[in-house]
C-alpha cells in the first residue's frame, strides 16, 4: 500500500503526519532550495531556459535525488521555467533571456521518498520597476499566507490573507491554479486556494503538509493554457510572478521546509 494512504486522515481526506516525518520533509525541501540558490548564477541575458534546466537536472542527479517532474504526466524536464507573462508550467526551451525578463523557476525533488517543492523569482539583467513591485507584492503575499497558518484556523483564512493584500496593491490573484498537499506523494488533498473567505474551508491541524504558491498578475487574473497543454499564460499578457514554499503545520504555526540556505529566496538584484 502507498505509504501516504496509511495513518490518520481528516474528514476532508488530508493526511496528518507524525512529528518524525518533519525531518524527511526538511531534507527534501533543503535540497530543492539549495538547487534554486545555485541556479541563480546561471540566470543571465542570453541564457536559454533549456540550459538552466540542464544544470538543474545535473544537480538533482549529483545529489543522488530524483526529479519529481521528469516523467510526470509525460513532462520531460526537471523544472518549470515561466518567463514574463507565463503564469506557471513554462516548458524549458531554446529561447534565450532578454534584458529585463523576469522568470519563475519551480523545482520538485524526491529525497528518500519525501517531496520537496519550491519556486522563486529571478531576473535577467536590469529589473524594471513595475516588475520589481510585482515581485515584492507576490513574495509578501506568500509570507502573509504562511503567517495565517495556525491550528484551528482554516484554509480560507490563508487565501483571504493573500487575496486581500494583493488586491490592496491593485494586482490580482490567479484563481486557476492552487497549492496542494504533499509529503510521500507529489500532489494530495487539500487544494490550497490563494483567495477565499475567513473561516471557510478545512480546519488546519498540526501535522498537515502542503504548499502555498500564489501567482499574482499585474493585470487581470484570467489565464489560458497553450496548445502544449502545460504552459499557462495571462490572457491580457500582463506580467505574472509566483513564489512557493512547502510547509508543515506545527502546534503554534507553520514550519517552512524550503528555506533558502543562502537566504536568497527573495533575490537581491544587481543592475545588470
């Protein structure tokens, strides 16, 4: 039997993990975060996203880990790389980065059966001011969502904290994609919406593991998926940004499994 099917689940089908399981998630999350730290040096004007993915693939292999995305529903890459108006699930390719491009790099690794899933933003060359503000708001929205995590609160409280902050900054939260449970499996209940009403949704309990990964658009929230069945873009071609952490619910709040070892989760940008 799949290990994730054993143990206690809530009435909503959400797995409750033991305290000992936190160590496995920390190991997987630390590797994913380390890879995203190291890949920063490979993001520059003229670089292709295919080359970035090639480096990530090698790093996963060198660590003795497994990519969760290679082979997942036919996907062939160790990362999703989403540039400018690509919201998520961007496929690495030969197109090269231009000055001022912003990109989200999303990596999920498997370490001894545990899944570590995280993403963050990067820039090639000089960061345009409007993109900088979008990235700031998206990062801060994620952290406000994490701050809302506490046993007895609900998933609606998380979504509400993110939505109200983003909309107060005159930006929009993507509705078409959400965070998810994970642990010994890549995707599991619950769906973690990045919008919602306070007090709605399942109640948070100690031992829940899930991602929070808001996608924020400078324009409207609507997206469309391209003919490749993966790449999601903003319908109005406005810029989009995303940050993602994997977390576990503790007795008093949230424990982040995917903290950057070099404190690079929120990037410090150079002038080129």
